[in-house]
């Protein structure tokens, strides 16, 4: 697999998924819960990455990057939607 394809799967797909989920939930009053749950997931993923169950495995680091990308996508979309609503 090419490096572009690898980074697409690791970063850009979760980023787009987080943004799409937040955009779909924009009419729900508690859509911010998605960002909060994803932030909690990212924190838990970092904790597992710092103390991996299987030493030498890159899986935990990659999953942390994916969780972080999904959180960033969701939070950024929420911020953009909020700013667009106020202006």
C-alpha cells in the first residue's frame, strides 16, 4: 500500500467520519456529547498507548491517532456550526 493510502485510512477517514457524525447530529441539542465521548475515547487511547498490553505493537498508537482525528473532526465541525449560527 502506498503511504498516501495508509494516511488516508489512519487520519483522513476518521477526521471525515467525526465531522460527518457531528454534522448529522447538528439539530440535536446535545450534539456536543459526541465530541465529549470522542475526547474521552482519545484520553483512554492515550493511556493504553503509554502502557501498551503488547510491547512493540504499533496498533495502539495508530488507534490513538484515529481517535484524535475523529475528535478533531467532530469538535471543529461543532465550532464551525456554532459560529455560522451566530453570524
